[in-house]
C-alpha cells in the first residue's frame, strides 16, 4: 500500500490502514530474510507511519509504505542532518565555517566547507556513475545536537534555505548523517577526563556513567531511541522527496571513530596527559581501551539499528575506520618510520595531537595541523626543537600556574585542582568569597579569560586561545584527509546500493 492507493483520507482511516499493514503476514517467497521477524517493519517505523500527522503536521500526503526498492534515478539532492561529525566541525580551517551557520562555540551550528557531505557532493566518482550533472547538499547538521535535537530541529518538511540556521528537509533523494555519540555524554568525557578545563575530579563518575548507559541492560532502550530517529528520517524523506517512487529514498548513517590506537602498556602515552590544569588522568592502555569501548558500543547500536531498517532503505557506513588504522592516524598511534618504542620520539606522544599523521583534532591543535588536504602539510613529528622535551612537558604548566594565580586560587586550592581533588566550580564560587567570579562551566571560564589583561606570556595566551572559535569543540572530530576518507566510504556504500541511471 502507498499513499497513491489510499489518497489523503481522514486520519482515523489512515491509522486503520497502517494497523492492517503492520499486522499482515510479511513472510514472502521473494524475501532474502531468514525469518518473519526480519521482514516485519520495525515497531518504530510502524508508529512513525501511523502518527505521521503528529510528526509532520504540515504534510499534504501520506508516505509510501512499500519496502525499499533499489533506486535507478540520479542522486540530485543530498540531505545532511546530524551532529558535529556531519557538520565537519573544524574542517579544515577556522575561516571555513559557513557564516549562515556560525561557530558552534558562539551558539551556531558549526557547519564547515570541508565537511564530508560537501566532499561527497563533489566526489569525483559521480561523473562515472551518473554523469556530469551537479548535485545539491541540503546541509542542516548542527554540532552538539543529540538525537532529540536532530529530530526536533533538523527533520522538518519545507524548502531548504541557506538563510535558515535550522534547515528544512527540502526534496532530497538520499540522507547522510552521523548521530548518537553525544547522547551518551561523550562531551562530558572530554571535559572531565581528557582535556579537563574545569578539572578532573568528576572523571571516574563520568566514565562509570557513560559505561552504565551503554551496558547490555540498556541496549534495547538505546536502540529504540536510534530507531525512532531512523523511522523519522525514512518517513520524512519519503514525504519530502521528489523521486517518482518515494520508497527509493535512502538513508546512510555513519559510525564514529574510536580515537585511540589499541597499543600495549609500553606505549609512551602511558605517561601522557592532555589535562589543562594537571596531569592526573594519563592516556594509559586501560583508559584508552575504555574510551574506545564506549565508542564501539555506540557503533554497535548504530549498525544493528540500521540493519533492522535495511528493508526500508537504511544502510550504515563505517569503512573509514579501517583507513585510520591503516594510516596510523589515531591518537597514541605509532609514528611512521619508527621501529619500536625505544626510538619513539616521546615529544610526539606528548604533542601528537598537533601532527599531520593524526587525523583527529584535539583542543591543542593548530588550525594548520590538518594533514594532507591539498594545503599545508603540517609537521609529522611536532618536536619542540627550541627547548626540547622538558619544555614540551611543561608547555601548559607555566601558563596554567599563572592563570590559577589570576583566578586568585591559594596554594592549597591550586594543588587540589592540579591533583584532580576539586574542580573549578567548587573553588570559583561566590559562596566561598565575594571576591571571586563564579566559574561553573567552560563558557564562564572563557569569559573570565577574555576579561584578563593581554599577556606577554605565550603559554598563557596558548591556553586562553583554546577557547576561541571552535578550537575546543572540534576536539576528537575528523580533520584533513580523514574527511575525504569519510566521503569515499559513503560514496562506495551509496553506489553499491543503487543502479547506474
């Protein structure tokens, strides 16, 4: 049954049709599935179909209820909702942000010109696959958006206009996106454990909280949330598309990159900390493994959910993860042309995040350290030649000591912050003393820094510069060549699941 069969009848009649559609025998002789359960529409899709007028009150038709069929039309419009991975946060230069989106740090969506949907739109393979015709990207991804925010702000019917911050769907042929990682508190992991701008006293609680949300007990609940997003996309896409057969609309959802190399205990990263105020949280094997496991658990939710919607035109994309492994492009990866840790430049472990071999941004990355992208190549071994390793290890130490004094922290308070016993919100609170500002979040810290007098100390300025534009928020997002790896992977899965026009 599709909307052409039933017309735009009263809502009650449509809901009766959908109840019949959902309850019918879905076991067909020509099915590739091994069970009735595999063929049956997911419950989330059933509910989205049934209550379509609640999801899309301005719709003038009902969506096609036919299973997905392999498309034969050209891809002309790529719809790109999603989070910062899709928005291309930081890709590839500070000035590459689309000004209609604005910097995420200042409340914008942080959409960048080298984001993978833009690279996918311009992929060289399209010419051979479907000819010279240009494609359009309906680019509405917004950095920091969780699944509820994506659903609320990015999946709405209407004309896609560049002037709008939150863009309507338009008339797409396919959707590409990433979503889900930030729903489990991964930003808190960066804040409380890895970079620690407010301190690291909450790190253990944050790790345990994320792991608790991702344990097997909550897996079905987590998948339901993701499948509701997929159902919303399938139904919305079928309503909005200008394809002759709406059931040819497709959704391609990407996975996330486990950021650390799975290396042994002898890796120099065991002695490395990227914390702003101290060095309590080290990047040792156990910590790196826990972070990777969290990301892999989210990826499992994404892949299993997409597989359940495959009959309805949803496919997952994750082959770019293999590129990171092959190119040694993860944090704490081995350095090219260095055999064994004995000759490993320890400076690279301390400051690996600013080299072109690593294809993920960190908070400390210079905007020019984005790797091979047709521009500046970066330094593959970012050693501080002027002062050597000891200066590198104390790079932020000198600056942070001065800034802690600027905040008026006593010796004991500074020690508590450095050793991860207390956080800045515990120390910078007017209830303790009226002479101090309240610093209860990262934005408040940035505002405090901005009101300080200009400094002649380069280390102080380096720390204060961490909170400008999107330098901090881009951390752990793909940069440089990695964005093309994502575009290539999406292109392959898209063309593998379409016929040449």
